C-alpha cells in the first residue's frame, strides 16, 4: 500500500513527464487514457485502503491540469471514487 501511495504521489507531481518519450529506455510517451485507466484500476482494487484512495484522488486531480485531453475522464473518476460512501473516502 505504501508503494502505491508513493507511486501516485510521484505521478501527481511529475505526471507531465509521462507525456514525453524516454529515448534512453526506448519508451514512448504514455497515453493519457492509459494513465487514467491505471488510476481507475488502482482505486477499484479491493485491497486498496481508504488513505491510498485519497492519495490517488488527490494525485489524479493534479493530473487534470497536465492532461488536458483527459480532464472529463479524470473528473468522472474522481467523482465516482470521491463520493462519501459510508464516510470512507473524502476529497480534500
């Protein structure tokens, strides 16, 4: 769980770099939709804690400014997982 929290924090802070290819590693740029899909999978996992979901929602919200083509999809994910379902996840 801590590893996922660190991962989503890093992506939230430096996610704009995912849009650039990495020639040193022979990797192309990540597609915005792939990143949003990854967040959706993470937040939908049953073993993810409420705190980790909060980290992910905060991180994904930051990405909305870096991923302009995915703003609507990001908003849908954050609304869906940010609902106060039984007092569990709250968006700060």
